[in-house]
């Protein structure tokens, strides 16, 4: 289940993130974040929550974790497990945001299995790498992660991203809907989850439901998320085009999930 944080704990995590974001244009922001998370002995869940958001901010600022860190930060064990995990989360998440599935897989093949057993978020990123290449062996990783980290939103979003990217995965659309349904409130207050839901509904030929989902996603998206807004608008155009084509070709084959 999603971890419930005390107000003091939440404030400490927000402080760690704010310190890194305040230095986001320099080269020390990953170190600042890692040291702050070590200071509060962050769990893997807390690290995932903070690192996913800070890595996105760094990428938007043109100073991605892929610039500030190196692959060795993922593969070379650190004497401090929290520091190593923070760098791993940041770098792999940076690769995920750039859709670099093969690079993630290559690096994760050098990380001991024992480490993944203690860090379901990193294993989810490994699953993303396989799922994003439409490899059905990624489904086994997905199911392992769901058992190890049921209901953790950031981890679910990694899996959702992989299934969404894996165009030729068997049962892709129903799987997307299943994963969205595992999020808090069924993903209905989450614009990214609604984006994935709309894509699945479009693939299934459920065009009115797809339009409802994407329109709600557009309403919920915070101001300033220009790249995400463009993705949502693109999905809406795909839905309306697919709907119009369906009207023009009434006897077309049923969509493949």
C-alpha cells in the first residue's frame, strides 16, 4: 500500500527535493539530494517519490541526471546503500524519460539481483526497459514488481510507461487499464494515468471513453507542463482520427488490444 508519511517526514523529503531543485542548474544537485536522503535514512519508496520528480525537473532545466552523473553511479557499488540507490534512481529515471530502454537494460544487468530484491522501483525500471521494447519477458518482471510493491504510485507509473511504450505487447490495452486501476482513486485524478487510459481505450475502439479520459487529463494538467500538454493534445488528435476512420470504414477489423 502507499506509505503514509508524518508531517515531519514529508517536510524532510520536501526539503531534500527543494535543496536539489534550488541547485538544479549546477553539477552538485545529485550529491545534495543523495546526502539529504541519506541524512533522513530514506526508504526506497521515499527515494522513488523524490527522485522521479527531481529528475524530471532537472531534465526540464536542461541539466538531466544523464549529464550530472555517469553510468558508473548505477553499476559501481557504494559503501552507503542510500547514496547508491539515490544515484541509481536518478540516472535510470533520466534514461526512462528519454526512452533509452536498451541502456537501462544494459546497466541493470550489471546490478546484483540482491540489490533489486531490496529495491522494487529499480526492478520496475528494469521491467520498463523490457516492456518498452515490446518484449513479453518484461511481463514476468511486471508481475514480480506488483507483488513486491503493491499500490506504490511511482512504481506503477514506471510499469504503465513501459506497457504504453511497448506497442506490440500481447494484451497491452487491457493491461494498461488494469495498472491504471491500481493507482489511488483508479487514476481518475492523475493526468498521466488518464493519458494512459485514453490510449488503451483508443486501442480498444472505445472512442467516447477515450475522449472523456483525455479531456479530463487536459483539465487536470498543471500549468507550465508544455511537453506533457503536447503529448495529451497529440493523443486527442489520434482518438478523433481513429474515430473518424472507424465511421468511414464500418466493416474494418476489430482493434487489437
